[in-house]
């Protein structure tokens, strides 16, 4: 049966204006809006100039009473006409923000509100946001325009219809106050790569390069400009160099002004006040221009890794290699040597730079579809949605548009009544090594429970959140079906997969939106706790029913259940058990067979290692994956885990002995024992507390003559002999990314290998080897990790040693059912 149409809910979700092909919107506070459109399937581009009435939502008209006759209800023209008239419309319902006030000029409107507020409060109020979220809601101009018109980006366009350009700077260093841009790699919208280079020394040569870059971008006329770490390095570096050289950066489609800033949680660090690079007060900003969207592929990488947790890092080279976007012949040059190599072998650097922009383009196409699809829904600039959090960055604009479209008053943010948010269910049933593992996945458990039991925010009197989640689920299923029918690799398939991914982001964020007390407009901790309560009940039911069917439970949470099955079971048996339990769940809650693995080390909740029947080892959780972990320890841990999961305890011992002896013979490069850390204290902050507590990262900097550094800067440090703090100088690439790890056997330059050997031997055992402790009997663990240079006459044999599995909790109690049976762990059998 085909469900009936839901035009109102579709307007909430997709907008209502059918204008196709919008690729960028730029609005000014004075009521001017500029809309760039591309005709679907062509390169033809149009610009539309429009007028809109800037608007703001207010809880009261009190601060506008001073306008007198210039303040009129909407639809009643002033008699006689009053220049600069302000109109209002009262929205329906009990919400606090009930007056939609508009004017021809947004600055004049804001000035009028602030004038009245300053008089009422008897103090100067400088900005609408200073009135507080309970008194006023003022959106950025583009969002005012999009909400009011019901327009969205990219109607009738597919991802490949956008003209995209990638550029990447090569610089002599990382400090734009003294370093220069000497080369720019550029990939145009037709896929052609080129390099632009300085042709003269000094300021004149660099300034000429920047002018040619601006001209080339304007000539190519892209809808989107992108790169990896674009907002963290390329744009701020370009901006500062252009200002120093007095080169206008007319990168937009409307000419000057050049780059503008907007606040953001991540991006360029802009210092405020005196102090330069060492200023303590800093904020983050993104760059924006009229008519083009600046997209940073680092945002897509972080969003992907938040869900998948499978990337080796977030740097361009590491991600491109992991995703198969770069080949074995990819040119790699240490960041600190880029300019040096260019002076000797410029073609090598050109090749390196062209590969950078090619990989950035590949990342954008592979991972950027979700943000593209979100822009077809939410009333927000595409570039803002690319780095937005799903709850406040996407759902909030959708909810605001739904209420304004429906003429309903909006509730203000509430801080909550003190009720705490109950945690999600998480059960660890067994630790150690188990074989024949099955993962049963609960698809979007919390949103499914919200739909099943109609649990939504109490203050959402339109039930807009639940209605949109319902429509998202239905339309996501349709998008998935359409993607499967489309030819592999086709633009149609890519578009439908992107829509499905975007909808999944929104669906899964609905519960988080409920529980984000004080952060989201419709947060409701009581509703969130009811979802959590039902989730715990349902998870208990699944665990109880699985245990009754003879499996060994290992771990369960809202994402699913890991369990071990008897050795004689086939995949058919595994799927049958999952299907039987799935049939007992409410209709909108789906339990699916999600995978099977040869073995698993269960370390602690959400921290485990999985060995597939075929393929590489999978590591999950901070115990096994950490950006601060020393590479030598990670390598040891991965090798040791593979042996442990195969049941070969003696091979674990051999791996440990080899690692210890390599350290003591100083065969391990210094890079392998170093750790990358992010600096969170400015020089003044650290020096103020240095006498009470010395910290290795800052001591490494000071010891090596670095008296100045920036907050957020990443450095690679190690513990040197004699308790000294060591610093590796090549911690970053030329664009501020983490330096790629040298390949095994690759020369790493001058390497003193002056690290504290015994410290790193202790660290190997106390930190990395300790993560294997739950997979071994205590006496076997002691034997495996005994010091190889201190042999004992009574060392036990490991010939019969096997990994162990220990039940730490039985599936019983109120949430599992009091009559549940305790299921013991089967012995390990390789």
C-alpha cells in the first residue's frame, strides 16, 4: 500500500519553493539577496538579484514601542507611508518567541530593537544575541532568506553537476608572518591539474603569484572551492599573505570585498587582542565569499570516521591511501623539506602538489555526498552544513523553518529542571578471547523507539520532529532502493546513496537532539530518558533471548550485540538465531545480522579487537586506537593481537621479545617512540605553572629553543636519555596536517636515537601489553611479558597456554528477566 502524501511534512523537510539549480546564496542585512543558479545538466549559470525582508523573532514588542506609528501589523500599510516602517506578525500557540518582526533593512531593524532594549534595561545592548535566546532569535541573512522563501540548494542537481575546483598551497614554512607561498597546485572543474609558481624573488614574485591564482579561479568560475584542511591552513595563510602584500582576494562572484569570516567550532584560529600568536583569547572562524562555497574535505573525513571509526588518521595522505585514492607511486616529501626539494628538483614538487589536489577531489566525491544532500533539505548555506553538527547545525534550522512556515510560535531554549539524563544501556558480559563471533545490529534503535512509542519533545506542539523523522525513514528506504537499482558508479547511484547517508545522519541525531538540554531548542530530558528506559528494556529482551538460544554474550549496547556461537554452528545457524530474536521486537525496531568474525578480544566496554575470517584486524575504542599512541607500541599491539586471536601464545611472547630487543639495540627509529600531542596552553599559561608541574610537550619545546607556539599546534615529542624532553621538528606537513608516518625502512633524516630505552620498554609492557591481560591467564601473562634479559630457571612453558574468556556478568536481573540462565564461556579451541 502506497502511503498517502504528506505535503506539510515535506515542506518542513524540503522547503516549498521549486526553484531548481541553486548553487549559492548570499544575502546582505540591507535586504539584498544574490542567488546563483546552474541549469541542471549544463554548465550554464545564472545570477538572480532579489529583495527580501530581514526578520527576527521576538518574545515581546516592548523594545519597539518607541517606533510609534512606524510599527504596524503585517498587511496593514502605514497611513501615511512611514519610511523605515517595521511590521510584525503574531504567531500562534504558547511559544515564547511569538512575534515575527521584519523591515526593509535588517541593520535598521536590529538598531531599533537594541535602542528599545538599551532604554528598558538602562544599559547599552550591543547585539541581538545579548538579549538572550528567550527574548530574540536572529538568523544569519542567508538563513533568513531561505527560511522565508522555502528555497533550498541543489534542487534537481546531482553532485557531479557542481563545478568544483581544488587548490593547495606550497609554502616555505607554516608561519604566514614570515614564510611565503611559492607554488599553488590547482585542479579545475574539468579535472585538469596545473601548478602556478613564483617567477621572481621577494614580495613582488609572491604578490604576482597570488594575483594569478585569483585570476585563474575567477576564470574557471567554480561553484565550490575545496581542499583538505582548507579552513585550517590554506585560506588563513592565503588571507594573511595577501594582506601583507596588499593583494585583493576577489575570489567571489561579486568581486570585492574579499574573504569574510564567520564563527565556527573548527577552522582558522584567529587571535583576539594583543599578543599575536601567543594570545590566550582565541576563536575559530571559517572563510566565506559571495557566490562560491568553500568546502573543507577534512570535515567529511571527520564525519565519516565518527561513524565508521576505521581511518588511520585524518590527514590527506593517510586517508587517501586507506581509501584507495592514491597508488604506490604517490610522491611523498616531508613537509619541512618541500621548499628545499623544490629548489633542487621542482618537477618532483609539482608532481607532489598535483597529486594533493587530485586526492582532495577524490575525497570530496567519495565522502562529500552527505553534506550535498543535507543542503537540499536544510535552510542553511552548503558550506555551513558541511561542518555542522547534525543536531544544532541541521535539525534546529529545520525545526525553525517548520514553525515559521506553520505560523507557530517557537519555544525558547530551556536549561532544564535539574533532571539528569540517564545513560544509554551498555553491558559487558565477558572479557578475553572468544571465537566464532556474530554481530547483530540494531538499526537506529533510539529513533526507532521514538517512532514506535511516539516519544517526542513535550514543547514540540506541531510534532514536527517526529513527523520529519518518520518522513526521513520512509524516504531513506526509497533512496536506498533507488541506489541499488542504479548502475554502479553512476551519478544517479551516487546521488541516492548521498541522500540515504544524509538522512541517516539526521535520523540518528534525533535522540541526541532530545537529550541536549540547553543546547537545542526542543530538548526534553524526560522524553530522552523515556527513550533510554525503553531501550534498556529492549536490549535486555534481546540479550535474554539470545542467551536462551545457546550463545555466549560478549557485549551489548544500543548499536547491537556481539556474541560467540558454538563451534559447530554454520552461518545459516547464526542468521537463524538473529532472525528469531528479531521477530520478537516491536515492528519499527529492526535487528539485523551485521557480520561474523573468526575471533574477538573483549577488553572493556566499547574497546575490542576483531579478526575477520578474511581481511585485516579491526580495532575499536581508545584502548586500541589513539592519536597519541607511540607507533612502535601500536605495531607491537597489532602483531601480538593477531597471534593471540589465532591462539598462538608462544608467538605473542616472541613478538614481545623482538620488540624489547629492538629497543635495547636502538633499532627502532625515534619517530616510532614519539607521540603527537596538541598544545592546549599558551607560553604564558605554561610558564605560570611550570614551577609546580613540568609537562613533557612544553619542556621539549623550551629545551629546543621554541619560546613561542600557538594554541592547538601539534608537536611530536619523546622522552630522551637523562630525563630530557625530545622534540621531532617535522611534526607537520606543509599544510599543517600531521606528518605521514615513514614507511618501514624509509630514511628519516638525522636520527640520534637518543630516546630513553628502558622507559619505552616499561611503556611497552605497562601500557600496550597490558591490553592483552584479559585474554591470558595471570600466570601466562607473567610468563609472556617477562623481561627477556632476566631469564629464570623456573620459567613455565607456554606449550599448552591458550587464550582465556571470563564471564564477568550473567544476563539476569530486572532488565534481562529474573529467570535467565547463566551461560558459561566455552574453552578456547584454535
